[in-house]
C-alpha cells in the first residue's frame, strides 16, 4: 500500500510493462503488478491513474505466443485485475480482449473485422478439447470475470464485432456441457473442466443481456435437460454424501456434482427435484460438513494454474479472499440450495399453502428450525466468505428471515423500546412509533425529512428539557410495515411473514434500504458484491444536525479544534449519543436512566487517553475494536511508538472491568498477545509496567512470557530496575518455568 502511493514508481512500472522493453523486464514488471493487485483497494490505487499503459502492456503480453513466459504472466495479470469491478473493464473491451482470448486459444492471429477467418464453432471446440494447454484455464477465468462484471455499455465499444465473443461463449459452454455430463462419473478433468464450468456459472449471472442470452441459449441446445438428468446428478451427490462415517468424503466428486447441479438449476428454473424428500437434507448435510471442515476443497488445490498466486509468505501479505471463499464446496452447495428453493412459486414447501413471497408459512417454520435454518444461522456466525454469507442470507429470506444477524444489532434491539427515544413517527391512523434520530440518520436517513425542516418545524421540547422531534409519515405507510422496517434498521435482521411482505417491500424501496430490497427480489446475489455491514459510525460525522446528546472527553491536555460549530470544548472529545452508548454499556445505561445529577451531564470525562477513547468509540458504533497488524512496519517502529500503540489496550481492558464492557477486555487481550512476539524487548518491559499500574495482570503475565527467557540478561543490564517487586516476582517465576521446560516457553 505504501508503494502504491508512490506515483512516480507506479508510472515507471506501467511504462516497463510496455512492448518497447525487453521480455525479461516486462515479466518482472508484470509479476510486481500481480503483487500489487492482491486486493480491491490495491487494484483501485494502481488502475485509477495508470489504467491505460498497464492494460495495453498486459494485452500485448497476452498476444506474445512466441514468448510463453511473457504470455503467461500477461494472462495472470489480466486474471487478477479483472476479478474486481471498475472502469478498467471498459479499457479491456476497447482493446479487443475477446480477440486476444480467441488468439490465445487458437494460437493464430486474426483481426476482429475479418470474421471469415474465425473457424466454425465445432472445429474450435474440437481443437480446444483435444489440445489442452496450461494457458486455457486462464482464458476461461478471464472470460468469466469479464462476463460477471460486464454491462451492455461495456459491450457497446464492440458493437457489430461480437462474432469472436460468440465463438468463445460457444466453446466454453460446450466444455461445461462435457463437464456436466461427466460429473456423475470419475472422468472429470479438473484443470480442463472446472474453469470452464465456473465461467459458465458466472455468465448465467452476467448483467449483460447479450452474454446471458448467448450462454443460456447455447446450453439449452446441447444439454440433456429434464428431471431425469437432474435426478442422476443428485443421486450421485447423495450416494457420496451419505456414505459410511468411517469413509472420507470425495470432495472433488461432491464439488463437480454441485457445480453441475448449480448450472442446471440456474438454467432450468422449473423442475421437480424438490419432490425428493431428501434433497434439503442432503444439501444441509453437505453445508454442515463443509462448516466442520469434513468436506473441504479449494480452487488452488483443484486447478494448477492458480498455484502461482503469491507463493511464499510475507509478514504483510494481505491477500484478499476470493468472493466464493476457500471452501468452494460450501459455496456451490449454497448456490444449488438457493436456486432450488427459489424455484418454488410462493407455495409453502411444507404444507403447500399459497404465499406472497416466502416458501414456508409461519405455522410450518418450526419444521425447519432444528434442521436447515439452524445450520444456516450457525454458519452466519462463523468467519466465512462474502459470497457464502450472501447466499445464506438469500436462502433464509425465502423462509421469511431477512438480513444478517450480528452482535451489535442484537444489542441495539433493546433500543426499540427505549425511553431515550427522541423521535416520534406519526401515522395517518392515529398511531405513532418512537425511534432515535441518531440511529435513523445513520441507518435509514430517508425516513427523516431535511435537516432544515426537521430542526425548524418538527423540533419540540419534553418535560425534562430534552429536544424531541415529530415527523408525520405519508398516508400510504402501513404501521406494521414501518415496525418491521424499524426492526431491520435497528438490528439488521427481521422476520417478515408472507402477509406483510408487500407493504414492507414497498416501504423498503421508499426508504432506499437497498440491502432489504435485494433480499425481497429473490435474485441471486451479484457476483463479487459486498455483504451489507451493520455500522452506526455515520452518526459520528459532523453535520448541521448531528443529534448528539452527550460528549465523551478524553483524559488529555492536548487541544483539539472541534468540527461542531456550537462546541466550545478545546480538549480532545467525541460528540456521541446516549442511546448507542447505553445499549453497549450497562454502566452508562444505568447512569443515563438514574435520574441523578450525573444523568443530566452534557460531558462525561472518560478515564482514557485520546487513542484509547477513539478506539472505544469505534467499538461502540461498529462493534469492532481496531486491531494492530504485527507486520514489518510494526517491527520497525521505535520502542516509544510501539508502546504508544499498545498502551491504549491496557487502558481499555481496565475500563472494561468498571464499565461492564462486554468483550472489550477479551478483544484487548487478543490484540496485545498477537503483537508480543514481534514487539521489541524494551517496549514489552515498559508495557509490563503500564499494565501493572492499571492492575491488568493477565496482560502483565502475557507480556512477561514474551521476555522471560531474557531474564538474566535484563537483570544484569539494569533494565528491570523500573519494575515493582510484584512484577519482578512474576518475571522470575516465568523464567524458572521456562528453564524447567528445557528452554521452551510454557
């Protein structure tokens, strides 16, 4: 990331990729680009200012069939950059990327306007299928990424020149068809078929109408569609999944069955596979076994062309996880399940009752709670990939469970009935609902009128002298639907039964709650799309009306210029909100509701330094405590710089005991211990002293453990003179324990 900000260096790299330089130089420049493209942020920083020279150099490298190494590195670079959405896709299309891919397959040189030179589709397929080379998988991965990020605007630059693209689609669909037909046997060639089948699945989700229709029509012409073939594939999957517990799962076979089923059920929405009573049980079993790592397979293990990716570890190698995740069996299992379930046309999958949206009625939901839904809910609590999470959320929405359960949203659920509400939403039927301006402004600002009208027309004062806002809702707003939308806004998760789906969907559209809108559409998750994140930090941003009702002031003598025009405080502080603080901290909640003098204070002085307070506020509003990455930059900090970053976590750990901050002590301990092995000895000794002064003996023992083996050296050098006797006793004890274990840390 530091290198990417060096504009002069990045411009030089873009130049060195160009065709005027020697091959060996171009190869090394492409390899460096691949390292810089390990994340979407890296891609944006590199491509935004240097898109044209890098793409032109990459395209030229891909065209060099006479220089195999250069051609391979060009394909690898294109594959990595095209994983991410962005304007660079337009540049690839305008540089005739489809012609380049065709040339790569055929080894010939054509011009896009010489369509007669394109060999017939069957001849192309026969040539590719019989003459596999290690460059072909890159072609299909690149084509898949182009398809999934392509829109009709990108293709407009190739208007009238789509015969090459059509040939590529025909060829990859034919390979995928071959893979599907062989996936019930052991004849599947992983390197040949998996990239092609994956590319077709991406085409079937392409936002480009042309690519989607071409792929669909081609598959429909050649695939042996019908329930019989679906049943053959499912039987193969079932036999592998339900084998003896003592026999290991054939992950490759399961993966190929799932990918084939995903293609068929996406292409053929109308089928009778769900009539099999075991289909949900089998898919639930696969998902459960994937989550337990009993079924596990990664793309890089399956496809040799991916094994180049950043071989060798480095301390700061933050390679971004693929959208599908490492365990692709889990991802494709979820894809199959979603496409099977969404094919039900609003009929309860259990009692066959007609519904407005979901596939299970309220009365039958308990039938699935202990099985499928329980498995999916547990999966959402695990650290899984964005693609898997989105599919789980879309599957659960078919059962009326909408959103993403999360820890912070669970805490904010209590706020729905909280007496600190400062917003009254007035409905046409005379009813009203209470809410909190801070939460609504951060999560669903469309529910509020303009700041000017809210401040002048809707602001009143209650009997305690607190500001109170009234907002009159449209006559078309249904009170029950508004309750559901508010529940989603506060918690990120809501149960919506079939009879209320339509008004909730309408209100979600009006409120611009895009994450809730997408769930109601029953569409597949957009490939490479992000998971909605529950976050209230927008409420902290300075605005004309921030709705802040409490100030947290740090223990600091440093001055701070506040962005809030009416604020007179010159010390370091944060404008925050009682409702957010109270839902996360029982101590503050009790303080605000006590009715005592302290509950009316406008400023709370927090016994924390500024860095610790800043981290605490981030935890209040996002649910996450900022971490330290113990990489090479950390190891190269000075002793004082390391100590300055570690000390706030000791302060937070101490405050967590008095303010009853659930999880903060444990998270602080985890951050500190992750850094100790790469922390300098002097910084560790000073941190031990700071933690001991705060009474944080768990942190003291952890830090002592990282330097105990140096006790004699530290004692003789006089570095321990600053430590108290109690800390010295802990250090001596740990050193004795270390010595008794033969020089191994306990």
